C-alpha cells in the first residue's frame, strides 16, 4: 500500500489519517469473504429527472480459483500488461466490493434508517452501507472513457464526468504512473454521516473498516479473474474529489488501478 505523505494539502487532521490507514489495513488482512449468493444484473430504469443508468453484465458466483488459492496468490501489483479490460470484468470487480448479494425490497423488521436494497458482498456496520464506488474508465471494452458511479441497487453505472480523466487523477495522486496507465481505476469512497446516524463518533472508524473489507474483496476477485491491482493511498483529497465530482459529504479513501497481469 502506498503510504500517504506527511505533508498534505487536505484539511483532515493527522490523527484521522492515521486511523484511516491502520483501520483499512487491519480489515484488509482479516476479511476474506469472496463466495456469496448471486444476483443478476437489473435493467436500468429511467424516469423524469432521473439519470440514465448503464446496465452491467450479470455477476457470476462461481469461478476457477478457490478463496484459499486467491489468498495465497494475492499480491500488490503496479505494472500491467497492455490491453483493455472487458465490461464483464469491471462489473464483476464492482459486484465483489459492493454488489447486492441478498436483495430485499423492504427493510428488515426494526430497521429505522434508510434501506439500501439488500445485503452486500462486503460487511457494513448496522447495514447502513456508507461506501460509494467510482470507476475512472479509460480502456474498457464497450464503455466510453469517463468517470462513473456504481449503483448497487441496479447493478449499473451512472455517468459522473465525460472523458478520459486517468491522467488528471494521476496528478491528484502525486503523479503515480500506475493510475494514468491502468485501463481503469476503482475508487472506494464513503459518506460517514450515513453511519453516524446510528453510531455517532465511532462512525468514521466503522466506515474505514468497511473500506478495507471492500478493498480485500477486490484483491481476491482480481486474482480469480487473472487481473491485478494495488491500494494507492497517497493522493490529495480535495483534488480527487474534484476529479470524481464528489459531493461535500463524501470522501475518497482508496484508489485501486485495475489491469492485466
């Protein structure tokens, strides 16, 4: 994992940064959930004033690599072979991190908060699901170069910004070339306020643990697909938010370039 530099242009306090890094590392080391009940891709629904969604290929729940083999082979890799990614591969990686694995239209009995469509591939404190996934796509088959937000409830992508912004994101990550050259970059972000409605001051720690769990899922899914990735934590918060068009309440935690071994 790329450590963040001591000098940051972000306003986040150093103690918060330290908690963020350590929590994500601990969760990445401990969480190994890979095989979960399946769910098919949903058709995008578009109504008046609603954004157009791009449906993703159905996620699979069986593969050629066991959890144990994926754990044994998992490595952080920064250099990738030439070539594009398929839309099916990107869809599978997104599903592994935040895909809905047990859909429920209505919230469980006694659930008093905003219900988000079902249980997901990565655990979440109180099933509040504060994480948001974004894809900075550059060389993905059947997908225009752009920034997208993943919509788990629909297993679909929502356009956030047009154009190939990998080089811009790389500059926000202190010029790290792996960000600029990878076919796509997955960004794990989160909204702490969603968790704080129940857990108060502990919310940030819980959200960071969830980010680590989702990142480990991505590592293991990449192993199963023959892909490679790495956690990048060295970036300027506000500049990344600008690239992704994130709202004020949302923060980026992890950049994960995706490429071929």
